[in-house]
DNA sequence: GATAATTATGTAATTAAATTTCATTCTTTT
DNA sequence: AAAAGAATGAAATTTAATTACATAATTATC
C-alpha cells in the first residue's frame, strides 16, 4: 500500500477517501508542502485546525512511522516550485500565472498516474492489441483526439486500425465485431451515452472490449479490460482536460508495449518507418534564435 | 554560505576542513545519506563513534537549525523516484519499467517547459487568435492530432476554425489567406516540408502566421510569431513524442488566454457549453470497483 | 427512525529525542 | 613546556512527539 516515493501524489489520490480532519491536514500539506517540512507537529496541527494526535495518526496512516518520518518523506518527494493542489484559472489570472497553473495541474496528474499505474490492465491490453486482427479506437469530444492519436500510432503496425466519431458509424462497426477484433473506448467519465452503448453492443459480438475510463462507470462495466486511471476531478473544467494528456501517455505505453512484444520484428519495422520519414524534412540549419 | 539545497555537495567540499569527529560524521552521512535521513541522532552518533552533541554541532555548522532540520535538508537533496534524464525504452524493458520511463520523460519535458515558458510569445499569440476572424490549425503526422485538439477547443468560440492535413488543402488555403486570418502551424522540428511551404505561402498573403516549433528552424523563420519550446530531443524516438504533450498543454494555455481576454462574455459562453454537454452523460452511479 | 457498533477526534499523561550547559581533554601557539 | 583556544563528551534540561484514554461523531442494523 505505502509506496514510499511521492507521498504528495499518495495524499492527492487518497484525498477523497479521507476523513474530515485528515482532509484538513492533507490540504494544508498540499497547499504548501515546503512549509510543512519545516513545521512542528504543533504548528501543522494548529494550521489545519486539528489536534496534534490527529496529525500523528495521519502520518501513520500514510505508512510513515510518525511525524518526523513523514516530514522526511515529504521532503523527498518535493520538486521545487511546483503547486500540488489542483489550481483553477480565474478571471484575475494573467499570462504570468495561468500557464504555470495549467502546467502544474498536468504535471500533477501525471505524477498521480505514476503512483497508481494499472500495470496489469496495461499488460492485458497490450496482449489483446498485439493479438488483434483489427482495432477500433473510439472516443468523442476531447477523447476523439486521443483516439486519433492512437490510430496514428497503431497505423505503423501492420494491423488494420480505424477511428470514428460519428455515432452511426460507431454503432454499425460495434455491431459488426468479430472474435479477433479489439474495440478500444476512451472516455474520461465513462458516461458518454454513445460510447457506452457502442461498448455494450461490441461486447455482445464476441470481440474484445477495452476501455480507458473511470473504473466505476457504465463503460467500465461493459468492458472486458479496464484501464482505470486516477485523475484529479476536473471534468467540469473543460478548458484544460488533464485527463486527455494522461490518456495520451497511456496510449504511448500501449504502443511501446506492443512494439516490445513484437520483438526484433517490431523494432525493425519501426526503424524502417523512421527512415521513410526523413525525406519529408528540410536539412537542419544552424541555431539562430528568433524573437 | 549555507546553500540550503544540496547539503551533500556542501559536506563533500567541506570535508578536508573538518575536525576529527566532524569528519567521522560526514563520512557516515556521505556513505549512506539515505540511511542518515532515517537515523536518530543517537544512532548516527554511535555509527560515527562520536557523541550526540557533536552531531548536533555538525548540523548547526552546516547552517541547519539542528539535527531534525539537517535531516530535512538531506532528504531534499536526495531526489526521489523521478528520473531526470531522458530515458530510452529498450528491448529489456517490461510492463514494470517502460510505463514509468515514458511518464518520467513526459513529466520532465513539462517541467522543462515550465522553466522556460515563452510568456511573451504566448501573450502575442493569444492577442492574434483573439482578434482573428478565421483560424487554421495546420500540422501533419503526430502534430495533426494536436491541430485537431486545438480546432476542437477553439470551435467552442464563435470564431471559424479549421484543420487540414491534406497537402493540397494546406497549400490552397494558405495561398488564400486574408488580413484577419491566423494560420497556426504546429511542428516539433519545424522542418516538415509541406508545413514550411504552407507557412511561407501564408506569410505572403498578409495573414498572421504563428508557429509552435523549434525557434531555430525554417518554419520559425517564415512565421510572424514563434512559440518556441525547449523540448528534450526525442525526434528519433517516434514511439513516444513528448513534444506533442507539451504542445497540447500550450494549446490549453492559448484557449485559456483567449477565454480570459473575452472576459465575462467568454466565460459565460463556456458555462453554457458546459451545460449543453450534461444531457449526453448517463447518471453517476455508486462507486463500485471492477477488477 | 432509534439504537448499537464502529470509527474519528481531542485532552492529558507519558515517553522519546534533541539540545544546552558545563567540565574535560585534546591542539596549537609562543 | 605552559597557556590559550578549540573540540569533545557526560549529564541535565528542554522541547517535541507519542500513547492512553475518554468523548464525540458517524455508520450500520434492526
């Protein structure tokens, strides 16, 4: 359970499951972890408005032997400057503040994913994708771009790949699934109707249904293999969907996994692809900064 | 004097100047700093064969307020988990190693971008995009997905947006640019021929040409506004392009910037968009983990 | 919807750890 | 070789963290 590295990510992912005072402590720590490493247990308790033993218990629940030990963990997972609480962009933000906020949120989401990597699910998905005769990547809205990216990457293998966003196409193709087809659905919420329906349909055909989504969602229920990711809630904040970034990196993982599974053959094939791209590039010129 | 960060380097350089017992302490700490962060003052003293006050004085001489503070300094100069060097996936990697490598590379790229944010370029790009009557996002290969994502995001404003990957379309549309059009080109290398040609073409029409690319590239030279990003070179490692992730986050920044520039009107519009998405979702169900 | 069981939290007592004081022992200088 | 100065350790003190216990809040059960 206690992963030792990156207590901050650990706290972040535990946040929704925490009790009232534990959450108060967690928030104080996440807001200014650097300060927390220098504070005494009394000071932190006072900051959070809880008692000292509560802080102590909080530390122990995270796997530390006590408060001083917790501070060491904290110090070790600290990256200078980064904001660990999800930050919301508001009307007061300027070009000096919102870019950093967005970056920090993204970096956080990735660090969280790093802590709770669903390795077994990835492995199983890689197996299915490797064995597939035909692969469909389906996602709508923001996830359509992720699906497109996946298609583009898997296109480099000899497998036949397709992406669609049109509801009718989705439905038709899902209904026509066959034994060695893989349907890969991408949805942050797992509650987008078109996607859920298509997944349910595909599951009845004998094809393999993989979903990258919230594990507690209708889409997950309809799927054979679920890549569940722990992503800080920002469904409502449609401006910057950190989830899609995490999804893209997971796609990278799947492509990498399949390539490795193909062994020499796969790696060689990629080398050839790389070669073929070269003529489309202009020669590299001397570095010369432009303002 | 006291450098706060990197106590280890500090101790190392001070080593020859230290007294007998201080050196004994220093050696124990340097031999296994990780263990030192977990040891009590009594334990460390015993390890070094000195008294507890000696250890305490050692810490103070280094600038810490005392032993516990010193341990925090030590912990902070011990970088946990995250690998800061770009890591290459090789044939020996397994599902337990390559996902983390990919994530670490991505996180690193984002942290790098965070350090060297081209705020002025972003601001200027936001200005152009805000004022534009029509926007084209052009990218091919991996960057096509980024362009698509940008289109999807900017579509939410009233401005007309389009993306194309077909070389002929690119050329035609670029040639037909008008004064209040914005052509936004995305290319990691800035050397993709189709893109460079299209940019040069567009620049002759009086339209504004923005490029998100390597600042020392033909594409940058052809553009009016360059969003130059410092991304670790991994062009050759086509499996996982970290650049596209950074590009996507920059797109988020631009959308955010334009939204903020639009003020109340923009924010309200987004609120309406959010509302309109709700009916496409199925109701949220009780959390129920699926293995 | 009330009651029991469980879990969460705080107060006070305790224990552990780190720090200071002061006496002693080494160095270094003349 | 003697005296000053710095370094070190033993013991006392202080500070901080932890445990034990009582109370409050929550959740489950009937």
